[in-house]
């Protein structure tokens, strides 16, 4: 709780399979009252899988809630009581068929701090080996694409990548690494492929 703030009442308005909606009445440090409605759900992960050619794995899928087909780094929700690092390895394998010898934390971010009490853990994976993916039924339309990191940074700026965790993870990876463009020509990187 914020220093000087106190929760007066806290009510669960709705409980779903993956989300809880709460309404809290709070007394702020200046003694004014405020009402806050927000969701609670398990934390999530996004993983930038960077290969030795300077490319990253992106998955493209239909996302019902926003009504669009999005390009994202592999990721998803942590299972109850699942360590985020374990979730990162699991999601990378399930969605992209990728296993990584090294996975490091880029940062932790709040998904939507004013309306959701949920964190996103962003990881960078290297030392990749490619195998078979294990997608669930809701991911049947998912496609794997390998994109040069520098091209992915451009995609973050021109509207081709719009998912918040992916935006942050790609830009942090570009900042942290010295990856050079791979041998693929610009434009060729965008074609779906199954392996690097």
C-alpha cells in the first residue's frame, strides 16, 4: 500500500477463470476518499529468443479481445504459483518450439498499472535449439516468424508491433545487445519460417 493510504473496503465484483475484478475504497494520505476498480490475474511473461544470426522469434496470432492479428514475442500467463522463469521456458517451447541454454531477465513491468494488478516479466533467451512446438487449441492459427532484431525495432516504431510487452522486450534487447543484422536481406525476414 502507498505510504499514508489505507484500504477502507475491498470487494470482489467478479471472479472468472483467469481474472478477478475488485472495487476498493481507499482513504488517501490527505484523508480524501477514492474508489478504485481493477483486475487481478496471474503474472505473465514475454521472451525475446535471439539466435546467432541476430534474429528474434515472433509469433503471429489472432487475439480475440482486441479483435486483431498481432505479432508478439512468445509468452503468456504464468500458471498459479509458477515461477516466471519456468513460465518463460515453457511458453517459448510451447509456442515456438525453441529451447534456450541461457535466459536472463530484461525487466519486470506493470501491464496496465491504473487498471490491472498484474506484472509482465520480460526475458532474453540465447543459445537456442529448435524443436517441435506444443500449441494448445486456441493457438492453432499461430505462425512463427524469424525477424532481424533491427527490423523488429523498426516494426515497434511503425505500428507493425503493438503489444506492450513485446514492444518493451524488443527495445530493451536492442539496447542490451550488440546483435548485428543477419545475412537475410531486408524484407525476406518477414516470411514465416519454421526454424532459423
